[in-house]
C-alpha cells in the first residue's frame, strides 16, 4: 500500500517543499511557546493558577443571590 502512496507523491511537482514548510512551522511554533513560557512573570503565573479558584467563588456568589 505504501508503494502506491509513494508513487503518487513522487509524481507531484514541487512536493518536496511541503515537508520543509511543515518542519519550519513546527519548529517556529514550539520556539514561540518555549520563549513565551520562559518570559512569563511570576505575577501572571499566580494569576493563572488562581483562575479556577476565583471562578468557583464567583459561581457560588451568583448562585446564592
């Protein structure tokens, strides 16, 4: 079965650019994610970690009214 797929892909002109583009998108995406993760401040981390707790308090306050 792989023989049929490989044969069809070799017949398409310009197909060799797609793996390169895919690799570049993959590397760029994870580079941005790692860069953003390294640059996040402690205040943002604390804010994000308290979001589930804050939403739960807001839900209980609205429910009691």
